C-alpha cells in the first residue's frame, strides 16, 4: 500500500511538472494564435474541441503542413493576403493576416474581395520549426489537462 501511494504521488508530481513546462511553451509558441479556455487569441481554431482526441491525433494536426481553412485573399485594391477567415456578417468579412507577426485582423466589405481560394502556401509555425517531440509532449499534456482535466502524462514517443 505504501509503495502504491508513493507511485501515485510521484506520477502526479511528474504530471504537474510536465503541465507547467507545457504551459510555458504554449504561452510562448501557441497562445498568440489559439484560444484555450478563453485565454489566448483565436486566430486559428479553438483547441478545446481537439483536446479530447488522442495525443497522436493532436500531434499530427500540429505537425501538419496541409491547411484546411487558410485562404489566399486577392483584394480589389490590388494586394493579396494569406489569411485565416475571422468573424463575418451580411456585409463584412475579416481575415487574420498571417503575414503579420502577430497576425492582424483585417475587416473589409465583402465587395472588397476579388477572389479567395484555399492555399497551402502558409505553413503552421510548429510544423515549419519541426517542433521537438519532448516539447510537443509537454504542450499536448498541457492542452489536455487544461481543456479536459486529463491527468495522464504524455510521453514523447506518442507525439513523434
Ligand atoms: C501564427 C499563428 C499560429 C501559431 C503560432 C500556431 N498555430 Fe496552430 N493553427 C493556426 C492556424 C491558422 C490553423 C488552421 C490551419 C488550417 O487548417 O487552415 C492552426 C491549426 C492548428 C491545429 C488543428 C486544429 C483543427 O481544429 O484543425 C492544432 C491542433 C494547432 N494549430 C495547435 C497549435 C499548437 C499546439 C501551437 C503551438 C506549438 C500552434 N498551433 C501554433 C495558427 C497558428
């Protein structure tokens, strides 16, 4: 019994440390573009929904260089921006300009857009930077813990 309690306390301690490391990494590398439990800027998709998936699935999405939503937006004024669609209503549309660091929300009249098409020209920053498995494991543990209360540590092997 004493041994079992010891193991439990020890693994809880390891998880707490992993979540703390993941929190720091997430604030540095992800929070500028993703909201999680109301914190962070929602440029990219909200991560609360994804958090219920397996660590492998989350890691695959982070490492993916394919895009589902990012658009190449040609404006009638002449310039083209690579942007993530933001809030819109009957008359206006908006895009997070991914060429800006941090991304800037640009709101415009629907009529200002000449054409908007899917593009793979933009690469997800953690994929581009080839994020290390150790760091990604900490970040995934933080996301899961924060969004779902999951108390399971994530090993780097799960997110390679
Ligand atoms: C410069 C902004 C930016 C940064 C920084 C960024 N992301 Fe993203 N992320 C996006 C955008 C935009 C998408 C959507 C891409 C698409 O599919 O078109 C995305 C997609 C994702 C997805 C897939 C979500 C889904 O529902 O399909 C996950 C998971 C994710 N990011 C996690 C992360 C993590 C973790 C980090 C930090 C290590 C991070 N992102 C850093 C902008 C960013």
